[in-house]
C-alpha cells in the first residue's frame, strides 16, 4: 500500500513538471517599442479659480494725472476708509433668514438690529470664541452661547439694542480670525441672524481633497481586479539591474509589471513588446505608481536601458500551470 502511494506521488510530480513548457527563442527584430501614455489620476474637484481678496466698495480709484498725491485730512481718511470697507446686507446673500457674508480680513460687516429683538451672529462650526468687545455696553446688550457639541459645536454672539437710532461697533476674536461689525439700531426691521462663508478655507479643503485623491491613485494600480483571475505565470530572464521587476501578472486583459519601490529615483527603462502572434504590434502602456500597466497581453517583452551595451530584462509568458504544477511551482 505504501509502495503504491509513493509511486502515485512520483507520477503526479512528474506530470506537474511536464506541464510547464520551455521558452522558445524570440527574434530580437520582432520586438517593437511600446508607447508610454500619460496617466492622470482622476480628481474629484477641478479648481479653476483661486481665492482672491473680496473687492470692497470704493477700492477702485481713478488714476490721478497729477504726480502729487491729493492731501486728505486724517479725519477724512478715517471716514473714507471706514465707508469703503463697510459691507451692507444684500438680497442675494440671504439663505432663509440668515444673511451670509463672504469673509475677508479687515472688512466691516453691517448688522441692523431693533429694540426688543435679538440678532444672532453665528461663527464657523468648530471655531472657539476668545473675546467679544463692544463700543457701547450700556445701550447694547451683548452675550454669547454655544449650539451643538464636539467638533460641530458652534459659537453664537447675541446682540440687542435698548432703543432705536443708536450705533456702535463690535469686535469678535476667535482662535481662527477676527471679525469687525458695525451695529445700527432701527425701527420696523432687523436682521435675525448673520454668518459667513470662507472662500480661503473652501479652497484649502478642495486642495487637500485633491491631494488625498492623488495619494489614493498612486497607491493603487487598478479598480475591480479579481484576485482569483490573476495570472502570475511569467518568467524573468536576462540581466539583473536594480530596476529589475519584482513580479509580473495579468488579469486577462492587461499586464501589470511591478517595479521596485525606488524606481522613481532611477531611469525608467522603455518597454519593447512582442505581439500575441509573434508579429510586431503597436502597444500602449502607462506608468501608475511603481507599475507598468500594458494595455494588452503579450507573449514576450523586454525592458531595455542604454544605447550600446544595453541592460535587458526579458519578460516571457509561460504556459499556465494547473493542478500540482501550480501548487509546487513546476
């Protein structure tokens, strides 16, 4: 019984070794250079305009023909500077009952309030309130509160005048920025709430998102690869340079040549491919991370580097192994 088992095992191993055929010699002239294609990773958002400072009213000045600057009194300069920096509410800026201003460093934001009514100044979610300073704390009631909790907590500054026809200014300091507001009390109407949108933060978030998308694309070679359908029956021969591929496999449609991790610091060797029928065929490939992705299957290919004394690594597809040959490696 034992003798029968040993004989069967020897026969199986002999069969396994016989299933892998020897490589046939290839004609060097039959190889044709593959064409590398640029592989741009998909980005979720394309930034077509960078954030610029919000143009405030009165910033555009006529060019003076006189070489001498016009003389302006300090009092007039202060008044004009304040008026030009002041941003008034607009119909387009309303979202429901909230007036949303685009935030710009140094701008003055108008808030209209009314006696007996509370106006809410909502800050950016996650922004921590440091201090609130009002010019008139006798006729204006100023307080603060917080809505939400954790990273979505939002600070609110509440203001209420005690009479109409009064004005003051308000400065809000947070851990991220400073807000300057002009408060005015009127009869017959008030602003229930105001808030801001932050173009610079939105641009930074889009840039970071694109960076994460690029990093994800660099760490993956293809989506939808099925591990059960991959074929690793490729043989490497020839020279043994530092850039020699680590492994080669295909998914039935494309061939993936994995290069060493430090391939970016060395010269990328061009790829020459022999067609399925042994004839020279035009083949495209892309470099994705440390992988060469060839757009079709091939019988054999060569990575060549140099002009005269070329360094050549040949990649040849062997007969796909089955049974014990695949298990024991031929």
